[in-house]
C-alpha cells in the first residue's frame, strides 16, 4: 500500500474537442457548440489542470504571424486567468485538403512541404504557450492501397518530419501517438513498439517518446497496460489518453473503465506502481459524450472518467503488495486473480 510520503498527486488534462456537438461520420451535430471560453472555464470546474491543444484549436492555421501572435496571446491570457497550462500541442495535419494523401508521406512534394511547414509552425505555437510536449498523431500517414506508396520510403519521410520538429527547437519533445487504423485502412507506425523504435532513430532520442491512448492499443489487439509498461521501461511514456473501447471497432473514446473495469484497473496499477506522474506527467483523457446526451450533461463523461481513475487508484493503493509478491513467487495465479477480483468488488 502507498504511504502519504510516496503518493503521486496526479494532474489531469483533456482537449476542448472532448466537449463536442455529438456529430459523427453517420450523423450531424445533436448538441449546440459551446463557446471556447466556456470550455476553458469548465476545466477548473471539473477539477482539471491542463489543456490539450491542436494547433488550430488556438488560432487558425493560415493566419499571418503577427495575427497568430495576437490570437495566441488572447488564448494564453485566458488560460492564465483560469490557472491552466498547456500539456500537449499537436499539428492537425489530417483535415487540410493538401493532406488527403497523407502529410509527411504524401506523394506530392508540395503537399509534403506544406506538412513540414505547418509542423514547424506548431513548434512556434508550442513555444508561445509554454508547452514542450509536441504530439505526432500520424492520422493519414498510411494507405488505402498498399501499392500506392513505397513503405520504406514513407517511414524515412516520417523520420525526416520528426527530425525537422526536433531541429526547430532544442527544447521541444516529440511524442509519437500510435494508432493502427482509422482514418486510414493501414497506418504506418501502428503500435507503441513501432513508435518507440522510431524514437531511437531520431536525431534526439532523449527528446523522443510516446503518448499512449487506451483505445488505440485495444484497436491493435494489444493490452494498454502492457504498452504502458513497455514505454515506461524505456523511459518514454510522457503522456496518456485514457478511455475505453468496445472491441475492435471504430475509435469509440468511451468513458474510462466503462467497458472493461479490470483492463482499466491494470492501466492505473501500471502507472501508479511505476511512478508515472511523479515528473509532472498528466493523466490525459480523450473521451466522447454519447450522441443521446443533452447539452446540460455534455461534460459528465469527463467527470465520470476522472472519477473512475480515482476510484481505481484507491483500489490500487489498497492492494497488499507483499501478498501479491507472495502469490507470484508461489505461482498461485488462481488465488492472485481472485484477490484482484475481490478488491475490484469491494474486498
């Protein structure tokens, strides 16, 4: 059991897109959009500490630099007024018409240059808002038709893009966020293992790590807790996006622990016992409200996910670790499993 002297005080984050209109690929918005300022005010109301941003969550991507700086200052002043910081920033390289064939891996050289320019501009935004964690979600870096691109060339182009970001600012850290599919049929660097391997090939491995989203590991048929443990072993788990997923379907972003309580418990256990958060890392959420949810309740999914983390953290901190080690040493795994199940059911 943890003692007060070694208890991590976790910090929490989410992105403003998590308070959404409820639109999906099969239907229009079902809730009105909340003003950006209202979303920012919700963070402290819900007990969160930090904001996750895409570049165009802060300012439009096509503004000139003086207008960009003016817009960034307005957002930074808003955050400072609420006592919030920016945990991560990511270039939204998958929605512009010039990235329909991928960004760094596009076959058109002009499109690849656009992606590189926008990626470096996002580094400049990160500097302005005081954020050193830069996330690369390679959304369209893949193919619908495998023969459309040479895979070896494509991986090299991703590395070139990653390196360009690292070169643009000596203090920026790049976190690769792996996802096996959606929106592409087949993604390059689809798993945490792929991302960690790429991190070691960059010009600055010490500034290259990963962000792990629970659902993305599940979509790859992997266990999120094992992916987290692997990244922690390498010293490269610098952020997490906790959520849940009902099988190998589309990316559902369900409330953390709502599908598989034991799988969620194992993630919290892995993070807690391995010291995640003690260097300031955030517990990030990436969850969606159900389409049936009314606007007045459209933040419940965030509050519920944070509550689930804390409830599971209480269970983890009350685990008798000496008993666990005893059962492991004796290979009494039936008893260990029942011990865990009893703890999850209240002892």
